[in-house]
């Protein structure tokens, strides 16, 4: 886990490397990427849940 001091150092280094004008763009891009990744993985989990429900229902129908 990173402490507050580590986050400050990371922020300062990012500011020095990318500059103050690029940081908001990078933050937006990172946010969009994480949102799309979350949506894609939740879709996979939903698909797995649907398959489990169908299999469970099929087993109960057979009995």
C-alpha cells in the first residue's frame, strides 16, 4: 500500500514529466480506460452468472 508521502512524490514526478497542461488529459484518459475495463469485466461476470443460472435451472427441470 502506498502512503500519502508516496502519492505526493508520484504526483510531483508526473507533473515534472508531463507538465500541468497534459495531466488533466491523462487523468481523463485513465478514467475512461478504467470505466471501459470495468464494463467489459462486469459483462463477463454477468455472462458467467447467466450460464450458472441456466445450468442450475436445467438440473432442477430434469429432476
